[in-house]
C-alpha cells in the first residue's frame, strides 16, 4: 500500500467513526450537505469539531475524544444547542405544494400534490429544512424533549434510524431519473410522454393554491 493510499484509508476510517458520533439530523447547519460530509471534512482537517448544534456540547466532547483536538465551545455561527424538536404541519394552511416533502432529508413528511401533508414524528429529526421552503408558513417546530438538549435529547438509536432513513432517501433520489417524481411517487405514462412545456407552471399553481387558501380563511 502506497503512502498516499494509506493516508487516504486512515482519514476515511476516522471519518466513519466521526460520522457515527454525529446525531444524523442532516440539518446542514454545520455548513456541509450532510453529516457524512462534515465527518469527512473533520477527518481531513478541513472543518472544526464545534459546528454541530444538534450534538451540542456533548457532541463536541465526543468529537474531541475521537480526533484528539482540544475541547472548544460550540461555534455560535452555526447555531445554538437546543431541545429536540419535531415539525408539525398546520392542516388548515397546507396547500399541498410538496416543497417540504422534497426538502426533508429523512422522508418524514408524507402527502401528495394538492393534498394536505403530515409529518411522521418518529422519522423527523427537527432539521428545520422544511420551514424556509413552505410558501404559506404552515410548518412549526414543537419541542419534543422538554428541557433536555443536545445528545441528552437524542439517542444513538434515533441517530441510527435517521441515518438509515437518509440513506434510503438518497437511494430513492438516485432512481428519480429512472422513472419517479422528486416526491417519490411513480411517474405515470401520461406524465412521461408529456413534454416539459405542456406541464403546468409551478409558480402559477402555487399562486392559485395560495389564493384559494386565503379565500377559505376569510370565510
């Protein structure tokens, strides 16, 4: 084994251990696309160990022990340690746009286009990625751990479940170009044969749904 190969194998093995010590919320607050990318960046010396708000102070301590780096406070630029939360969709406001479904890293939101969506709390990591994409602000975070924060509010079993859900989603997305929609539903023969220019304009569809929702609330 060459020196370069041995070095690469070394940081990759460390990245696996670091990834296993992360909460797997896949929230991207660390500045990386997912927990695994953050773990790899730490292993290669490209990222600090204090960039994971969901892990909190206990998470930083875990990473310090794994890497041998000095224990440092959580970097406030990436957020603050907080309680574990789950998303909740307001059924009265949801317009069924599916944007939250596409944003959820663990496929915790179920629903269909133009139908009300709901969150399966057992799969939700509280990543908050669904909130900024909702055009009607109908998603809120609900405290699910009381006063417990960081790893005190999250378990190894929950982290493993989130990792598995995220992996399954990545596999599904890889198949989207082979016959499925971005929301996971199968592409019908009529959809497959319809040219892109004939599909409804998404912005116009959402605008119409928004107007309908406003009208219903004014009744």
